[in-house]
């Protein structure tokens, strides 16, 4: 939208309406060539380049996010069961360690 407004306000020779500006901004962001409308000022050309970089960057981020979702996939059921089993064993070990600590703490008090 910002690019469309910019082109509409500052590229009077090439852009005659908001829709022309939106078309040029969209074409710039998707790095598509358009021969119907093109910027005539240096700042307009710079805006076209910046919109192109922004489009490439956002497109790459989108592709990376979708790829990460596809590669990761859902967590298999057996892994969830295994985690539950591991957590139960860990809690049992922690209780045993606490018992041992209490017993050794009681013995060290008697030695003094």
C-alpha cells in the first residue's frame, strides 16, 4: 500500500491512479517486469528496487516457514508415549535422590 501511494503521489508521469500505483508496486515486489508503467524519477526507480528486495525477502521467509512445517511434520504417537515414560522414570529417580540426601544428611549430623 505504501508503495502504491508513493508511486501515485510522486510518479505523475507514469502513474495516473491509485490502481496504477498498486499495479507498479505489486509488479516491483514480485520482481515481475511491466512495460506499461515504469517509474521516471530516480526516487521512483529506487522505490522499485526496494520493493523488489522486500518482495524477495518476504517470499523467501514464506517459503522457509512452509518448508519447516512440512519437514517437521506432526509428532509421532510413539514419541509422546516414550516422553511420558521417561518423565515418570525421572520423577522416580528424583524421589530416590531426595531420600538418599535426607539419609546422608542425618548421618553427617551424628558424626559431628
